[in-house]
């Protein structure tokens, strides 16, 4: 695995990060995971969709957070909060919203949102991970699959925070490729992800940051042929102390086809 940081190449720096993700996703699958939240209320979901300027996605949204406590509507945006003391959801420390946008393999789907990371946001001093966005596989109901027997797999694409060599890094992982993202702390950042979804080498992702810096990735981005769902918000290693929060707004998902 290669990690590109300030133009230099580092080998295997992300191995512990990926191993820890694999371990926790194994635990989630064994105990039963779902992209449907345990705290969904119709009125809460509607407020979430409105705060994200994504009313057209309302029926696709579910909540893996406690509305009004770990996810809060703030000035036409969503504030996600996380702390070690909060209630676990799906056996993990998380404050996330899932968007289960339908697509078929080989479709091109464009996702975009804005994220605000406050100056107070602290990376774990021990170098443990936090996830800020991820695309997750799920069982295909047409094949009779359920979460109870679905294999545990780490997401192939995710946005993360991690302390590396005392540097606070916000990055994106695509399979075995990882890049540092030029996110600006204390300001709104726009991220646009143009996927071609595929279980083989025909897959790709073009990521644009703040209408400027562009990253291109090629290769597998689906574990199975059924639609993968987006999760935004905070999910982190369970042993991290302290609290963090981030904001999201202006969510848009549409098909290019």
C-alpha cells in the first residue's frame, strides 16, 4: 500500500488503519449491521434532508445517531458529535447518516457535499482512525441475502482523519490507494465524487476538492454487485477519548447516465 504525503511516498503507513477497520467491520457483521437506523422518525429524517438541502433524497436517508443529541440541525447544516461516553449504535461509536441511493453496476453516479471541520477538531494522539465519509456494501435482497449472514468487509472507499508522524491528515482511501486531501480547517470544503461503480477494473473515481484539486483512481470499488450506500458523519476507533464534531451541508447525488 502506498501513501502520498506532500509529494513523498511512504510504504505501508496505512496498514494499521486498514487492519483496525477490518476488525471493527467484522464485529459489526457478526452482531448484525444495517443501513437502516434504530432511531429513524419520519419528522427527524425530513429535518435532516432539509438541513442537507437534499429533500429529494428523503426516502433514502436513515439515521445511525440520536437526533437532537449526536446529530443536530444547525443553521442549514447538520452537526455531528461524537464522544467515548455516548451510546453505541450497531456496536460502534458513531454519529452518521446513511443515504441508500439506488444504482446498477457500471452506472456513473456523482455525489457532492460540503464539510466544515472546526479548528477545535483534534486527531487522536495515538494515531487511531476516524471516518468522515464511507461507501458501504450491503446484502442484495433479490438474492435472498441478509445482514445476519453477510460477510464482514471494510469499505473500499472512505474519507478519514488520522495523525501520521505528528501531522493531522485528512485523506481518502480507494482500495489500496491513499491520498492526502487539501481540506481547509475552519472553512467549508466542497467534495465531489464522480464514480463509475464496478466489481472489476472498469471502476473509477474522480474526486474534486474545492472546485480545484483533482484526484483520479481506477479499479474495483464494489464488493458485490448491489448498490453501496453513502454514510456521512463521524465513526471512530472506540478507544479514542475526548469529543469531536463536524458539520455537513449541500448534499447532492445524481446519475450521470
